[in-house]
C-alpha cells in the first residue's frame, strides 16, 4: 500500500532482510529456538519422520529437547529426535534438501542461550500456550439448535447433505491433520470424533463421515493434493509453501462455515471449538510463513512457482466448496465462499512476501466482527491469546435495557478512572478502573452482595432459561410465517391482515419477545455478577456466553415483527397499540422507530446495501482496526533505551506522574502513526464518502439525522449546545491554565492533558469506613431528595453493593440490575475509604437510583439514550463532591478532589467539541471530493485551534489525533463524540435548576418524574415538562457551564493557598 510500510518482523518484511543473524521480531522477547518449536505438523509434513508435539496430550513430552543456535544443525536434531524410528534413509534424503540456514553445522547447537531466533521462539511459546482438550468443549446446548437446523432446511438439502455441508464441512477437514503428523492426528481425531458422535445419530452416516477420505470424493481430492505436494521430491521451499496452503486455504472455508452458524447465534459449543481450532491452524500457517521468510533468498521460489502452488490449492478448495454448498443460504453461497477462499489465498501470498493473484475482497463482513474476543481468521488477527478455554474471556456487556445496564462513564480522566483512558484506541472498557487500594493494615473494606439466584445451577435460574427458550421457539414458528409479508408491509390491505391473522401474530411475537428478554437479562446479570467477583469462574463465563447466543437468537426471531411494525400502515399500527396495556405503553418506543421508516429502502435495495457494505465502508473500517491492532510503538526510556509495545500499553503511560514518561508515550504514539497517514486518510475518505452516498439515497435531511434520531433530540438542541460551548471556550482553557500553573509551566504540553494531581499519593486525606462513606453519600443526596438518601441506605441494608476485597475480582466499578425484580446492584472491585473512591461509589449509586425510580414502568419504557444516561450519576457525584469538599481536612485533600473537575471541564468543553467540529467539516468538504492528508490535518488543526487556542504550548499540539482516535473510524455509528459533552452538561444543568429552585422541597418530585420519563419522551420534552426550560436554547447550557466554572474557581483558590504555604 502506498505510503505505508510493513511491520518490522512480519514474514513479508523479514524476507527482504538478512537471515544471519535474523532481525529483531516485533513484540517478542530476546529468546531463541528449541527444535520442536518448528511445529511438529510442519516437520512431519516435510519429512517422513514424526516429531512428537509437546502438547499432544496433557502428559506427553518429546523424548529429547535440543535447541537450535544461530546456525542450527537441523538434520542432526531431526535424526536425534527420531532415533527410535527406522527410516534413516529417508531422513538422509530430507537432509540433502534442507536449506543451508537450517543445515549448517554449529558446535553450540546443544546450547539454549544465547537465544538467536526470537521470532521462532515466540511462535513456539504461542504453540505451547494454545493447548486445549476436547473435554473442555461443552456441546450440551447444541442439540436443540442442531435439531432445529435439520428441520429448518431439510426440505432443501436433506439430512445427509446437511450433515456434510454444515458440520461435516468442518469435521471432515480435521482428518487432514493426517497430513501433518500421526500424533497430532490422534488428538484432533478425538475432537472430531466427539463432534460427530454428538451430532450425527445415524450410524451409517456417522461411519461415512469417519471414512471421509474414502467415501467423499471432494475430500479425497484434497487429500490427494496434500499428499502429492507435501510428500513430493521437490525442494524444501515448495513443500513448506504447500503446507502453508493446506493450513491457510484448505481449512478456510470450513472455519468460515462454522462462523456462519455463530453469526446466526447457533450451536455455541461447536462455534467455540471452531474458534480454538482456527487459532491453532492460524499458528501453524504463521509458522510456515515465518520459516519461509528465513530461507535464503536464492533458495526461495519464483513468484510464478508460488502462484502455481497456491492457485492449484485454491482450485481444489473451490471444487470442494461447490460440492459442499450446492444451494444458496441466507448470507452464504458457494460463489461467496469461492471469493472468500481467493481472499484468503491473497492474504497468504502477501504473508509469504509475494503479490496477490486474485485481488478478491472479503465477502463476509460478519467475519470481521463475529468474534473479536475469540477468533483469528488466519490473517485477520484481532484477539488475545488463550491458554485454556474461557480463562481470559473479557466481561461482556450483558445488558441493553437501562433498567439493567452496566453503566459506564462515556469519557473520564485517567487520574480518577484509569481504565477509561487506557483502553486501546479510545474503545470503551469493560469496566471502570478505580483508585489504588488502601493498605490492608487500615482494615477498610466493603460488603459482599446478595444476588437473585443462589447458584449457577439454581432451579429457578434453569426454569427461567427454559421459559425463555420456549418463548423463542414460539417466536421462530410465528416469525417464519411473517417473514414473507415484510416486503408487503407498507401496503398491507385489510384482507391480507385478516387472511394472515397478522394482528394476533404481532401481539404474540411482542409478548414472547419481551418475556424472553426479561428472563435472559435476569440470568445474564447473575452470570456477570458471579464472574466479576471471581474472574476465574469458567462456568459463569460459559453461561454468559450462552446467554449472548440466546439474545442473538431472540433478536433474529423477532425481526420480522419489528420490521412490519416499522413499515405497516398507520391503521394497523394504531390497532396494535390499542390492543392492550402493554402495547399502549410501547407507543413512544415504537413510534420513534417508525420515524425512520420513510428513509428505508425497498427490501431488495436494503439487501444490496448490506451486501455492498462488505467491500465498502465496513472493509475500510476493518483495515483501520487491523492496522491499529498490530501497530508497534517505540517508547524511549529515561536511560535512552527504546522499548517496543502496543498502542494500548503506550496509552496506559499517559497518566504517569513522571512527565518524561508521559512525553515518551505521546511521542512514541505520534511516530508510530505518521507513516500511516495516507492509509488513514484513505479510510476516512472511504467511510465518510460511503455514508454521504447512503444519506443521499435515503433522503436524509442532514448527515446528523441518524445521530440525532438515536439520541432522541432535535438539531436545534444540538445547535444550542454547540453555541454555548463555543461561547465558553475560556472556561475550558482556564482549567488547563490552572493545571499548567500548578505544574509550573506557562502552558500545558499535549502529553500533560492526563497528568494526575501532583500531590496525589503524598496526601491521602481522611479515610472513610464503608458505613461512614454510605452515610456521607446518603446525607449528601438526602439533603437534595430525601428519597435518594433512603435509597442509598436501602442499597446497603439489602446487600445490593459488592465492595469486598478479593484477589480474583475483576477491576472496575459498574451498576447493573435484575430485570425480574427490578432491583439494582452496584459493583466495586475494592473499597479503600478514599475520597476519590467515594465519588466513584456515588456515581454508580446515581445510576442505580435512576433505574430505581423507573422500577414500576413497563419494560418498553426503561431504555434511555446515551445522551441522558448520566443524568443521575453525575448529579449524585456533584452533590457528594460538594460534601467531600466541606469535610476535607486539608488543602491537599481538596486539591486532589478538584483536580478531577478540571480534567472533566477540559475534556467536555474543549476536546469533545473539537472532535465534533472536525467530523462536521469532514462531512461538508468530503461532498466535494476526496480529501488529501494535508487537508485532513488542516481540518483537525482548525478544530483544535478553535477550542484550545494557546492553552497548549507545543507546535505539535494536535499530534496524530485524526489518525489515532478510533471514534472517527467506527462504521456502525457516526458522530459518536458529541453525546459525551451533552450528558456531562445535561446533568450539571439539572443540578443548576435544583440550585435555582425557589422551594427546594418541590425538587425531589420534579427530579423523580424527570428520571422516569427519560425512557418514554425525547430530550426536549423531558426538560420542558419537568424543568420548564428549553434545551434548544443556550441558556440551559450556559447555566450548566457555570456550575463547572465554579469548581475551577475553587481549584484556583486552593492551589493559590497551597502555593503560598
């Protein structure tokens, strides 16, 4: 790609570098290579000798482990390891064909250190870490999906064909491991046997699949190809490339077919095993590419020869796919699969250091997103390494309803919640980090919570799941009869409505869907809570994963009804709403959704847009994600040495108290992105251009239409917010000026934006026991609203707060809740008694109070938008912050509390508005054509200057913000940033209204009603009804900014007093 460079150490890059000594390999330790780090499957496929894999069974190990030095005696090692074999003549034949880089004799070949092949050593360690067993895969939940799958498509394909094309397509491919090694064949055959034995009940068909090479011609042809190439008398390089083709091409279609099932929310056990096995085969292919890159260039193959081998493999695999997928499925057919195979072949060629042949695009957009946590599709690496199934799973966001949501701050400063700023590329963290814990000697900790179920196998829990599944079964049966009517939805006649009994079916679907959702939310809350307290609880993680599958199934089943309700004539819609109390309660939610109906395209056009998006903006977004995932950052230490790390690790250094560390991080990130400016510009142009074309096709009034709709507000309100921010830039700049003065600078450098309070850690201030902290919060919010104070005490008395200390707890803080009982829960990974943690606790209790106020409302009125999500949390935090300042015993303690207010002001009054103005100008100017890197940089500089002015000193103050901020490259949502500032100021605006209330006794009822309506009214209506204010005018926002400014004045005064001491 023009303007970009290959990551140092990649196979393609290594191919053009000297092989002795090999260059440093990115993200690897300075280790070298024991012999069996050349994976046994590679070795065995290149030689008649079998090398035992160290992980072939839980207790197995190679007979001898001998390391390779910089110039290893490859042949001697092979012979030594296989001394119990009798095929020495074949070994000697192999030796004569092995490249010099592996055969040159070295006297120190028995020496492990110094390690001189770090790239191979690192890959070897990955192989070791990737061990898993068939017994770790739970297939118990798959059979209902398997049986449903057979019933669903048996008329088209037939039972035998289904077996082959969905499960057999995957399982029989595992027999190809016979080409790799007899020992590994045993392990993989066990896994394949387990799968076939579970799913295939027909003994004749089962035996047919076990004898796939003999019984199924397309499999036999693949076997013949592998044996012909890998057992040939050709060069080592030819056989190595053929092995890579087996691993990287022959398995690709099979893995994709199973991921297709995952996309549909089916068969979690099978799809999980698919993730693990695809990771294994990806490592094998990586190993082959790496070894090939170390072959001397003169012994490597010509591009023509490489293309011959790869193209031959592709044709063989395409033939297999054509026979395996003879019919078109929804979102998958043989032609798309063929294109996918060509795409994988091109990626393999690039990894080997050669040019593409096919120029194919990724036809399955869902493969990019299907399992970011658990899947590697050979050349599309996005996941962390696993060691045992589920051990390192990341907590899932299990709740979509506001009544039971894991609430998180949309943006916050590292000094208060470090994880929010430390996640890679601005992504939302699973949970918020909390301040460091107090010393155990202080004996300050919090309570454990009480949950709604008693155990993961609680009978009530199992019954709830069974009921939810029955509801989904009913939805799927009814939905299949509605699906054919979706294209007719806009013009449904009374006769059609009566003939197909549409009214009754819509009501049944609506009732079943919301019943299932409540039960699934309840169970998923429990699983999440258990896993939070014990991060090693594999059963809780497994249950959480199963619930996600069921959520996807429920949404898919309900989709036909949802589409008809969006598109149908008003008469049918009004009849539906009038049916009963539940449907009447859903009027706002469903009516708001119908507002976008006029922008929908025909069903055929919508399907075409979906298909084209695969190679359109989704592919560009995936390119950026791929780039940001592998981008190495070089950070210079104080001693001058350079340490290479990933983006996330470098960003985690931004809140260091040491300025040199912060600066090194900032400069390292900047230098890492600079070579990729052209690539990022191309991605921004493509994504923005695609959206603008879609906006025009859908006849949107503005490029902000979609963003405003999802946040349930008008353009006039956004304009008022932005006008207020523009007129108040000096407030945000004042925050930075105060921080600069404290840091003894004329102006902050860009790497100082996340600097912690200079006195943090040296003055701990007053420590509060948990009971004292709860009382402080209850008293503070109770002074505003007596019911809020009572609620805080209820949370403690009922055991709804988890704040105990535990080694296995996940870090962070969040609010969630049980949907059946409508009771909230608050989680803290620890409670240490410090004032900053009290602010965290009060923030989460505010979220809990919000849901508590809505607990008696219908389920369809509980979901509020992103811009209103912080209404109670920041309100609580503001009130408690004031109380802490009053109780602070030292200036240092007050200073530490107020420092966070300055960070918030700078973020929400300067940084977020600058992001919006950049996106706005990008959309305006992109209409006129493609934008160059210089133009994009100019737009970002203009936005930065507009808000920051001279508050930052460096000429490089913008850095690479337009390249490094993930939010600009998200394809699923546009204008992701501005709701952050809205939420922050909206909460402060409500607080300002409280301060202006003539009779404070009236405010609690006003506040409670306001919170209750956030899920059933748009933002303007909520404020107009309860506060008699207009958020589409700037005065409301100016009042909110004044609250933030007062905090800055307090900080300035405290800092001045500290300076005078």
